[in-house]
């Protein structure tokens, strides 16, 4: 139960539903236990009046006696029916409160997990598979809900029913009660032993289910790669192997349940036999009446469901504990990138200063930046050029504080980004990532993601500046066109330009473009660069690229190689150095000339 203790705050938040649910449970049980009491009274009434009825069988009083007795039996019959209906009504209210409570807890728990995911840093998502994250917020939460609702409902009903029924049985005959309940110690040991097995198997099942979800998610996301390499069969076998492991574990748990439930039913059967056998001798000895024996048999049968539900509750509780343990593991992880206690709100002007920045990726150990020093004044345009793996994207992610450097400082204006509010920091910077991501929504809403309050006119203006408006208007639904998951219906260039439009509509003072024109043709690239040059007139811009934009006049160009700045200056200054930049420019010009010649 130590893992499930994390749910106590949710129970407190829904305490009135819980209290009402338990109250309705108690009322329902009280009405249900009146029924065997009335059955006892009927049997005793029959036993007491049977001899008298036989004596009157040859007299004129026989009819009157039978009529009176019939009315008494009718009263008891109607009373038993009324109590049954009342018991059922409060049972309905019990379900309406406790099951509804579990749905509220499920809602709150899913939101807590989702919000926690939102707060985690990029390293967390690199270390955990998407399928596993999805499994914990869906399958694991569903298992926990079964504990917070049905398990609580069955457990409370079981406990209250056992306490009340055992009390009533002791009032009738303690010795017979002792014999009737004698199988319980065996039952308790059985439950304890089986619970441990169920908990262990449930943990394994949930882990294997997460693996299946991860495999499926990766296969769906990478279906183009799977098809292009003709790996459908291999992918299918991989999924089949994972499914087989899950199936075998599930069958193993089902076998445990299959043995557990009949064993508990056997214990109940033994109790019924002992009740009838020992109770019969008690009736013969005159210690109890026939009505008491009938009452006892009904009590034992009333206890059958509670005792059988012990196994069900134990199974649900153990599965929920295993799932909540997995959830707690994630909820206990604190993000490395978070607001510091001394974090403050700052209005940025656009200055960027890196002082001796060294950064190593914690999950790979690769040092991406080494002692980088950079100074950019507000309003300047800076190009960052370098080979693949030189640290260009890492530099961009440090500026928006996706990571913190191990050494040195990242400063915006005169403020260390570690002591700025994250939300306020990122709200003042537009970042166009190298890996474009579009949501399964309309084109307008994907652009409006940069500014949810933007009007349609602003969306159209941003699309025009990103040179994608003509493409959008060419679709049958225009800006309302649904683009599918990850923008699957669009070309690579269209996705990049919509991503640029999303950044432009935000209209910040600092903009970072991370190789965001790699999928567009030369003519579109020139058009976008022309639009950006006018748009970025008074803004600070960092443009990361592997190509040289000769049409864009940069205030500063830096060249990264193996995480270090090896060249820095203007276009003309770097050409005069005759280094990597000059070599890249010469190759690019040669390639342009060749393409023109062709």
C-alpha cells in the first residue's frame, strides 16, 4: 500500500463523495441483513404454529387461522421485498458516488502526469521511450482507477458486511459462528501468498505492455522507413515476439486467478457444510431454533460474495500498486531545467552573450561545445555555420535553455538565463527547430500555435512572409486544410515554411532559425530571405545553416568546428582568412555555376 499512498491527496479532494459512498454502502448492508432476520422469524413462526394448525384442522377456526397466518406471511414477504429494493437503491447510490469519484481521480491523475511530462527537460524524453510514457498515462492510470473505484467499493462493502454479519451470528450462537468461520485463517494465508505472486506478475505485465506500445508507436511513426527497406516482416516478428511475451505473462496471471477464485469458493462451501452439520446438532440439542439455522445459512451465503470479492479486490489492488509504482517513479523525477528560487522576470532587448560555454550531453557523454565565447548586440543578425555535429543546434538550444552548460554562462542582455523565469524567457524568443513538427490540425491553427490569439489576417500575413501563402491557397480548404499527423500531407519545404510562419507570428525581439530552409528550392529560399531581411530589421536573429546566404547581410558570421568557434567576422573578413568559410563559399559558388551551366 506504500505506493498507493500517493493517491491519498485525491481521496481528500473527493472526501465528500467517499464519505457518502461509504454511508450508502452501510445503509445498503443494513437493509440487506434485515432479510435473514425476517426469514428466521418466518421459520420460527411456522414451527411454533404448525402444531396448533394441525389441532385446528377439523374445526371451524381452521379457515380464520390460515387467513391470519397468510396475512402475516404476506407482511413478511412484502417487507423482505421492500428491504431488498431499498438495499438495491442504496447500492445504486453507492456506485454513483464511488465510481464517479474514481473517474474524477483518474482525470486528476492523468492531468498531473501530463503536466509533469510538460515540465520535464529534453534529456528526460531522450532517456524514455514515447510508448512507455503513453502506457503510464493510459494503461497504468486505468489500473489505478480500478483501485480508486471498484476496489474501494468492494472492499468497503466486504468489510462492513463481514463485521455486521459476524456480529449478528455471534448474537445467535458463538460456537456455531466459530465453526462456520474456521476456514478463514486458511483463506487469509492464501490471500497473503497469492497477493505477492499477483504483484510480481502485474509489474512484469505492465512493463511488457509498455514495450508493446513503444514498438507499435515507433513502427507507425517510421512506417515509411520500414516500407522503403522492405522490413515489414521483420517489424511484424519483433512486435509478435513482444506480444507473445505479454500473452504468456497474462496467461500466467490468469492461471493464478483461476486457481485463487475456486479455492476461495471451496472455503465458502466448507463453511456452509459446517453450518448445516454443526447447526443441525445444535437444533437437536435445543440450543438454537430451525429459524436460527436458516438464518445462519443465509448469512454464510451473504458472506460468499464478500469472501470471493477479497480475491478480486486483492488482484485489483496489487495491479494498481504495480502501476502506481511505475507512475511514482516518473512523478519523483525532477526536471534539471526549472525555475530557480531567485528567478526573475526580465524584458529582453535582444543582446546575446556566451562566456566560456562548455556543454556535454549527459545521455551520450559527447561534448558539443567547448569554451565558446560569443557577443551579439541587440538588433544584430548572426549566421552560425559549420559541419554536421559541430554544435550549431546545441548553441540554439542553450539560448532557449533547453539545457544548461556545465561550464560558463549563457547571458541574454546582462541576465543569466538560469535566473530568468522559463516561461517568460521562451515567450520572448521564437525558435524554428531543424526537426520541424506540425500538429494534426488545420494549417491556420499550426501557424497560430505561435500566438493563439492571432487573427486570421495575422495568420495570412505570417504565411505571406514565409512564402507559403500561395501553396496554402492552392489547397481546397485553404488555411482550414487538415494536414494530418506530423503534417504528413505536406512536402518538406511546405512544413518548414509553415514552421517559419509560426515563429514569425509570435513577433519576438529574438529569433533563432536552425537550418530551416534545407528543404526549399533556391528560388523560394531567395524569396524567404528577402522577406526575412525586411521583417528582422530591428530584431536580433541567429540563423543556423550549413549554407552561405550571400543575399543576406549578416553583422557577424561564426564558424563552428568540433564545438569551437574557429572563425568569426563579416562575410568579407572571413573570405580574407581563406579558411573553412572561404572554402565553403568557393564550393557553393562553383556548384551554383555548374547548375547554371547545366
